[in-house]
C-alpha cells in the first residue's frame, strides 16, 4: 500500500516540463522523487559519471585486498596488524567522503 495518499496535479508550460524532465534525469531520479526532494529543502546532486562507479569498484577491491593482508598478518604475526587496520579504516573513510561528495544531496 502506498505511503503517499495525496495526489497533486500541477500545470506546467512546455519549457517547465522540459526543465523538470532534464533536471530529474541529470540527477538520476524520476520527476516525482525530484520534486519531493526539492519540497523538503534538498538540492539533489548530478548523477556521477560512469568513471566514478568504476573507480569506486577499484577502491573496494583494494580495500578487500588490504583486509585479507591484515587477516593473514594477524594469523602469522609477521606484519603490524594495527598498521594495516589503520589503512583499512582510512580507505573506508575515503569511500564515505566520496559518497558524500558525489551522492548525498545538500540541504
């Protein structure tokens, strides 16, 4: 069942309709979601380019490798586990910052 039960109908000019479609496509939302974001005070950011997602996958892969090294180091006691855990934490923080920069809408 829908959580939104109130329907609103608005009339737009051809230019306004074009702008709404264009702006909602640029941010990767449908027109309804885009309008709701604007109503609550958020300005959605443009959808990142494909390269962003490719780089993000690479960062994740590197992070998994670091984590595997840390586990191996922990079991063999031949590598500084705290150092590698710090690297994993730094990578996680970097990923969060990238998400904030590219994906999180601003108020």
